[in-house]
């Protein structure tokens, strides 16, 4: 059974939207909505157990990218640092434009010509961060992002592209950081959540092929993609990621006030319920947007 635990100041809209996750055909689900108002305050509403740990799958990518951006601002590496095949940079890899396949160290295209979704690219980026900082990437991730944000239940247990485990409580801390950055500058955060290498066609795994297929640095950008795993009411400015473990995380700053973030974590692989997952995620996202920005029309 899913129960809501709103913080002080929350209305019933977010709680009602989150109650939808109780219908999902999963063993465990935890979810949250963060609403950041014009005054900068963030109101958080949760459903399910906020302390239950889940594998985030590809939601690991934005967290890994955030650590990379901390390293960039520290000056230990630059976005234009060559990483990977000739012509590829750290920025190419974080934006899935490095020319690497989903998995595999042999490039399959030149950098910057196609949006090829790649775990390998993110892993190469993390290796470059480890080399530039002189410490294992997991240690750097902890010191640069997890510890400062108080994400004590979050842990890297393998590939930085898909093997982070965390809780809704911790991901709320990360979402609050994305909404109002403290570890990197606002300009760097804006660059991460804006289109990098615009105009590239590509595939969003499990969703379809798009031309163009906009992506930022670690964050997928919705743009004009249709269908999409977020809701029909979400604005084109929505960015975030979904994970093959049945997880989703998005931020929408294109709705006026407030800016919204939505998180839903499950323990059922996306491949086991793809059509139902996409319907459920879209329904949840539309309900969240409608509760806070009822004028938004998909």
C-alpha cells in the first residue's frame, strides 16, 4: 500500500498525483514530487517508503555527469579534453555523441555525427575523471556529490552508467540540487541541461528513433519527442532520465512557477512491462503537472 508523506506546506494535488503509483504492477514503488516556487523554497511530497533502496539503472548517468561537471569546475579536466577515439571529448561522451555503441570499446561512428546512446561513453568519461583526479571514480563521486548533498544511502556498485543504488529520499536531495545548484555554477548547470551537439538524430532506448534527438550532458532533453516517457503535459524543456530498472526522474522548468521535479523508483525491469510502464509514467507525469500547472496543455 502506498501512503503519502507530504512536507509542511504541500497541498493535496501532488499527493493525489502520487497515489497513482499504488496501481502499478510492481513489488515496490517509491515516488516523490518537488515543487520549487518563485521564492526559491522547495516543497516535497513523497509516496511509498522513501528509504527503500533501488537500482537506479540509467538514472546513474545524470549523477555521474554532475560529478564530471564538479571536476570541470575544479579545473582537473575540461569539457573539451580529448577522451576516447580521435576527435572525441569529455563533452561528446556525456552527450552520447562520442561515436560508441551501447556497449563496446570499439567506436562505430565518428564523434559528433550521430546520437548513439552509450554506456561505454559514460564509462570512458568516468575513467577520464578518475585519471584526472587521481582517485577511483566511485571515491570521487562520493566526495564530490554524494557526501556534500547528504546522499548517505546512495552507492556506486559497478558501472557509473547504470549501477548506482539509491532511495527516493536521496534522489530528492539530488533533484533539489539540480533545481538550485550548489556544487556547480548556474551557468554550468544550464549547459548540462541544454542541447549539446544540436541536430543529431538518434534513438532513445525502448522509446524510438528521433530526428533530432536532443540531449544535454548526462540528461536527456524532451524537446519535441513523441511518444515520450514523460507526460503529454510536460514542456519541451523537460530533462532527466529513465532507467531500465523501472525508474524515472525528470525536471521541468518550462511551466512557469513552480519548477517541478518528479521521481519514481520501482524494482520491476522496464522490459517486463514496457507498454504499461510508459502509460503509467505518462499518467503520473500528467497528473503531477496538472496539479501544479493546470494550464499546461499537452
